C-alpha cells in the first residue's frame, strides 16, 4: 500500500513543481514531499541493497562482502569473525533475506556485532558473574507442586539434567518448591567460574545471550556439552507451558512463534559458542607406502 | 549412525536450497563446507568417536537454526498486521451488516 502511494505522490508533487515555479510554492511542496516520504517510509526497514553475500579472509579473520562492499558493524568497523563456518553461516543469514533485511531476526550477525564492539563495555569477570547469577534463578530448579501430573513431569524431565550437572561438573544445587531461591554452594559457584573462564571472550558473549534467552544455565551447559540437542533444551525450558498448552490448546500465533523464536535464538547461540571455541586441525594418516 | 548424518545433510541441503534458489547445490559455499566436514569426520570403522558425535550435533543444531528461522518467518508473515480493517469488514466479523447508505437513485421508491 505504502509503496504504491509514494511514487504516485512524488510524481504528482514534482509535476506541480514543474508548472508552478514560484519559489514559495516549490519550497512548501518540497517540504510536503519530504514529510510524506518520511511518513510513508519506515526508517527501521532496510531494503535488501545487495545481490549476494560472500566471505573473504584477511589476516586470519573472515570478513563478509555484500556484493563488493565490506559488511560493517553498527559502529562502522569492518565486520570480522574468527572462524570460517561462522562467517559462512553469517553470509547465509544475509543471503536468506528476501526483500527487506530483517535485522532483528539475524541472531548470528547480532551476536558477532556485540562480541566485536562490546556495547555495554562488560569485562570478562562481569560477564561470568552475570551468567553465574542465573544459576540461582535457574528454571529447572523451581518446581511446582500444584497439579501432581506437572510435578511428576518436572521430576521426570528435569532431574536427569541436575544429576548430569552434578556428575559432570560437581554442581550441588537443590531444587526449591517455594519462593525461596534454591541453595547453591559456594564451591559450585567457584567450579562454574573456573569453567566459564576457560571460554574465549566471544564464546562468553554467546553463553550470556543463550542463558538469558533460555533462563536456565544448566540446560545451556548440557547443550554446549552436546548432552542434549536444541529441541530438547527448548522443550525442557518450556515444560510448564507445554503442559498447559497440551491441556488447553495451543495458539499458533503466540505459542508456536515463541517456540520457533526460542529455538532460532538458542541454536544461533550454541553454534556461535561452538565455532568461537573450537580449534581444529587436520592430521593426515601416515601412508604405509611412500608416495 | 551413518543414515542419521546423511539424513541431516539432506535436510540441510533442502533448507539451503530454499535460501539459495538459483544456485546449484554444489555452488553454495556453505553446503560444500558442510559436506567436507561430514567427509572429514566420518569414521570408517565401527568405533565410538567423539568427533563424529560432535559434527552430527553441530549439523543438527544448524539444521534446527535454519528450519526454525524459516518457520518463524512464515508464521510472522502469515499473522502480520495488515493495517486497520474497514468498518464493513469489522462489522462482518461480528455478523452484522452496515445499513444501506443514502443515495439519490436508491431512495426514489421509498419503502417506509
């Protein structure tokens, strides 16, 4: 609708401009034209201004090229990432845009941007502390007792994750059924601090983003350790919601959108962490016969 | 195990094909990279290999990412607001009709 009005309106106004050459008219009409354009054009929408996104490498970093221009961060620096698969995934993300560049849904690009520019000026220790803080409000530690089926469901699905965390990392945490937060020992926090400090800066940003989306640190640790997959993590985080929707029915435009959004964000963060912390090398097997 | 990874690769190919509509599958750098990774990490003997599990997990995560991004986009475009309704269509929703508007020709033979 808006797109069809603008050219017509502009043509009309510029037609007036040609016939009525009086300066006052021109000035006023130009003013109207400008305000119309501003009104009809949504400034938050960015039209797709490139044909293809490709990657290139420079100084061991990978950059994204939109046609022939380099992709830049919001602050105007050159966008560069440390790993090839991440760059490929970001390029695919840019290529998957159709008419408008839907920036709010480009999670990998957003994660890279925030890791590169650090807009909130967070230090490593601040980031780790924020992540650890989530353990006290971890979704899977807050249990409901009210419908007995839900209680059973929570015990059946969430307990294995807590057991896994205890076995794998030695975390001691007791779930709570009341308003009081679960008890976390200081040792567990120290273990977590050490564990998180072993990640790179970039991966920590991904971790923070993921925990913030999922509202559960233990589920995220299980996901990063490849103990569970993204779908399971999202289902476990939305356990109560799915219990209720099973009983009362789902609303596609709310529940399904939320589920896919969560999956999309979480998988982006998991991939980001993986690609920012892996380092792979290829070792050829020694051949028996000399070539 | 092998069938599972080839299934993931096939689904990934489908998702990538939906993004890159014009290109041949082998011309998409992301796909060739994925294929190469799968080939590099494939185990020839029956052994429990952590790397194998890892590459499968990452591929499944990427598949989930592409799939959910596509579905989210579809749902959002389906339910996106299309501006305000007209008075007539809002009346129709609740099963009402608008009264007939006065016009010269229609009002000649008066019923009331």
